[in-house]
């Protein structure tokens, strides 16, 4: 036993000449190896313990956030553990300045890289929750995937810029001038791409505010059509006439847009006129005739009818009714049926519709 201890003691005092590190005692070398292996094992065990606890907790919940946390923990790469362990193990040696700087740079890069990957997973979860779903929780159109991908790309780019500046600053690089250069360059790019950036931010506004979605029927100005695609720069609408209307997103966020898809029913306000020669009893009967005609039509709800004015060549009646459907064909069918029935009802009563006329009296 004593001889074994003496052998180990002599081995520990033995020195090796290693590249970049010079002459290294075997004792230090073995301690460094132990630190490397121990830290790797500790990191791995800690990850497994955390994952077991998270999976146990996740089984009791219905949310996706815990699944996101599990994905983030599982996404930590073993190479990052190794780099951190190597960095810690090397610090028991006296390193050349350049090797110290390189090891610090590699260590910071690995940590920043892993933090960015975890942040992207969280951002993807938030994008899935708030961009790919509508206000009522339903999955939106496929273009929401494009917006979620765009958010992920922008977030990754911003995080890498900030991470790069962090690494350079910790390596002793003066990043003040670099930040100033990036700021000036960013302003120049913003001016050059003002229109594109305006449409880009408008697309964000459309996705988050959700004034309309793919498949909605909208009216913009004098054009009515179905939204087919919401892009990064423009939105495409298939009009009722069949052509494709392409509008910039900036124009859409400033225009008055009527979303007909969210209409539950249609309110119809109309007016008719009858001739002045109509008898008083028939004039008084007109509101009842209109009400009876509307009550007899399917999907129609009568609201009101009034004798409102003495026109230039007609006695004017205003009336309002509702089509209990947002469907355009249902509305046109009801309007079609109403016109026919009113025409027959007035003909049966001897009531004449008025049209512009002038009576000239001469002496």
C-alpha cells in the first residue's frame, strides 16, 4: 500500500510538456481532467433532473408553456457543456494572453449562442400563441405562419447583434464606435427603405390588430372582394368582378375597410313613392301592405315603415327591414321576392308607383 502511494506521489510530481501550456505537472493535468469530466457529468445530471420534474409538472397542465420550457432545456447542446467545462479546467493553468483571450471568446460565444437559441424558442411560442391565432382562439390563415417566421428571423438577427456586441465588449473591444456606426448605417437604410419598412410595420399592425383575415369579404372604397393573401408588403384581394386587387399594407391601415364577413345580418333601408292621385284610404293602407309583404318572406324581419315626405312628384314612404343572414345571395333573393310581391300587391289595390312628372296648367 505504501509503495502504491509513493508511486502515485511520484506520478503527481511528474511533468509533461504540452503545446501552448508549457511544462505542466501531472497533478494539475489530472485535476483539470477531473474538473472537465465532473462539470460535464453535473451539467448532464442537472439537465435530466430538471427535465424529469418539468415533464411531471407538464402532465398535470393543459398549457403549452411548460412544453416550451422543456424544449428549451432539451435544446441545450452537449457541446456547450463541454466548452464551459474546458474553459473552467483551463483556468487552473497559467495561460498565454492570446490563449486566454481565445478561450474567453469561445466560452462567451457558446453561452451567447445557447441563450439566443433558448430565446428563439420562447419567441416562437409567443408567436404561435398571439400571431397564429385570432382573437377568438381559432387558428388563422396560413399567412400567419409567414408572419411568425418573420418575427423569428428579426428576433434572431437582433439577438445576434446584441450578443456579438456583448462578446466583443467582454473581449476588450471598444464597441462605442461600432454602435455609432451601426446607428448611422441603420438610419441610412431606414431612409432608403422607408416605403418597404412602412409596409412591413403595417403588416405587423394587420396581424396583431386582425381587422380582417384570409377568406373575409371586405369593402375598400368602391371595391368589394375576398382577401386571398396578406403579405409582408401588400395584400391581395379577389374582387367580385374576378380581377386581383393588390393594395399596399400601408394603404390598408389608413383606409376605411368594411369587413362584411363579421356581419351577422343585413339592415335594408329603402324608399318608394306613389302618385299624388292615390286616394287617402289607399295612402293610409300602404304601410300595412309593405309590412304584410315583408312578413311573408323567409329570413326577413320587418322593422318600420313611415309616410315621410311629400316629394316633387310622389308621396314618399321610408321602410326598414333586416335580412337575418350575411349571405349576399340570401339578401338578393329576399329583395327579389319583396319587389315582386309589392308590385303584385299594389296592382291588386290599384296603387301606382310614382315617377318624375310635371303638370303644366295654361289659361
